[in-house]
C-alpha cells in the first residue's frame, strides 16, 4: 500500500469509497439486461477487471442480491425486494400499485388464493409482477415481485398482450418463439390469436400449467381513465384447486378488474359486460 495515496497495487485491491458505487453500477447493469450478463460482459460494461468484479459478485450472491443462471448473473431475490420497497416511494400517491393494493388485498381475502398485480415490462415482450399478496393457505402459489412472464403464455401475460395495438401483436408473434416453458409445446400464432380474441371479448384469461407444472391462474385487465390497459389483476393457485373453482375465481378477478379500472377513472364499457 502507498502510504500517501492509500492506493493498492494489483488488480484485486479494494477500491475504498468506489466499491459501493461499483455495487450500484453492477446492479443497474443487471437490471437493464433482460437475460442477465456474463462476468466478461459485465466487466466490459463497468470497465472493471474481472478478478475484482468477481469478488464483488460473490459477496452480492451470498447476500441474495445477485444470482447465477446458466453462467449469467441476474438480480437476486433481495435486489427485487429492494426495488419493491423503493418503487412506492417514487410518488406513492400517483402509483398504480399503491392505488390498487387495497383491492388486491380484498381480492385475496375473497379468493383465498394468491393475488398478483402485473404491468408491461420495459421490453414490451414480458409482463412483470409489481405487487403480490400470498394466500395464507398451507398449499399456495408463491412468486416474487419482479418476476417476468412471456406475453404469449400465462394468464397475466396473455391479458397484457390481448389489449395491445394490432401492429404490436403482429410484430410480437412474428418475432417470438412460441414454445411453452412447461412441456415445450410450440403454439401456432393463430392459436395465440384465438386466445387473445377471446380475452378481449370476455375480459378473462386463464392459464393451466403453461409456465409452472401444477399451477395456473386467471386474470383480467385494469384500464386507466384514457381507456388504456395499464395493469392486470390475477389470481394464481395450485392446478387442482384452480380447476375446481375456475368459475368463481374467474368471476372474482373480472369483478375486481372492473373495480380497479373504475378506481383509475375508466368510464367505458368493461369487456365481458352484457
């Protein structure tokens, strides 16, 4: 160590006050990457030697702020929880999540199953959970705020896609490999289009084991005052319970989807109304 400057020799030296900044920069880069980043790519983006960056990532991984999936670093559970805590503070009065949370909680009490609020992701190819209230039952669906779902499958993803402009749907279906995450079945674009048309007509979407074996869900859109679908209410449950209670849960999520829309100022005809 140099006694006058406080600098260390070699690539693995601690960076003092710069280390916290490196942490935040690393998390920001991972948050901006859809599929995560390899150590080499993250090193290039941060212009930081891989050896020192690896030490930093190991610490973050130990704290569940970062995780590895197939050699790519991604945000971990604690980073997603931190984002969920920060989000409502950025203008909580105008936050869709803050406004709809009481309805989400009421829906969970009536459904007795996990309820979720989702919005369109920044890439417009995935939906993202921004609020979750888990059922108190011993057997229940569980997920994390920040979890992403493809738009062509999952009840919540299909609802978001169904109410997009026609040109967006066309481009999405052309550019997406429509293979279900659970089971690997490839969907035909016209099969997806048929599902989307039914969702637009009824205001209800359903999914059975498309994403996760043994689980599924039902969902309905939430409109804003301009008639734009800005969020989705969903109820998720173990598959046996969902099948047995489908009509009740579908009716419940539809009713709360309309209530949420009215709360946000929507005055039009909600889909599925007679």
